[in-house]
C-alpha cells in the first residue's frame, strides 16, 4: 500500500490507491471486465504501473482499452493519465440513495466475486478475441525482429510476455492453454535471442529454460527442438 504522505502522480494512481488494491488485482479486474464487455483489450502489470506513474502516454491505447478503463475507473484514459484530483468517479445515477460505506464494501466485494465466477464459468475462460490479439501482436513483433534494434523490441516482447503470463494464470481451458503456452514460449525464444544480442548470455539461458517449460506444457516439438539445438 502507498505511504499516506505521498502524492499520487496521476489520477489513475490515485484511483488505484483509493481502491487499496495491488496492481496484479487491478489487472485481473481489467481483464475480467474486458471479457464481460467482449472487448479485445489486454493489460500487463508492468504497463499499468507505467501508466499510473505517468511514464506512458495513452496515445497508442486502443479504443477497446479506453472503453474498459473508463468502465473500470469512471474516467476517460486521458483524464486518468492527468494530474490527480479529488474528483468523484462517474457512477450510475439511477440509485436514489447512496449506500452506506459498509454496504458499499459488501456490494462491491460481492460484485467482484460474481464477476470472477462469471469469468471462470465462461467456456473459453479467455475471450477468443484476446487470444487472437496476442497472436497478431506476436506475428507483428516477429516480423519487426529482422530490422528493429534489440532494445526497443525487447520492451515490446516483455510486455507481450507479461500479458500472456497473466492470461495463463487465469487457467484457461486446455485448448487455449496450449495455444497460449506455445505463443509464450515463442515470445521467450525471441527474448532469449534479443538478450543474447545485448550481451547477457546468462539471462538469455533463463529465457530459454522458460521457453522449454512452455514447450512442455504446449507439447510442441518445434519449441523443444529449438531448446535442444541451443544446448548443443
């Protein structure tokens, strides 16, 4: 939890502090809400931390990400990335009487638990549009890998890896798990190459071992062959 004497750097950081939630919990809530709204939006813990710290702009945010952020925090993404202010979040004006604080804690907790169950009960567990979005991003980065310097490419790869790891931690169904483990392993392969090119073979081997673990979970012979060939 933040130090109460600290001043939030953005309205988004202030909203997260007010919720007394971890960044991991906020990302999980974002992903669950995106599924509920059928929005192809993804978010990693690292990216949310950078947004809250004012280190990233919202220029590259997709419309679906903007819509989910507005629903989740009650403000537009541009406002959330601006300076903090004690501005009440947008709420449903239909209730005529505001619930008492203790009632609000109970209702929000119950809503969160119900939303978690709805996400689990969904037959796909992870929205197919999210899987397709990850597949598209991986393909784009793989193409850029040939002609892009390793350092900026590494940042994109790490963010994509974090997104896939978060999706896998939600325990999707076996079919989706195999697809995501394969893509996560492929991403770790690219990170291993980029890390090697940046002169850190020890860290590259750690990425290679993770790629092997993903290959085992995906039961993918191609990924296994890459790791076996690297060890020779």
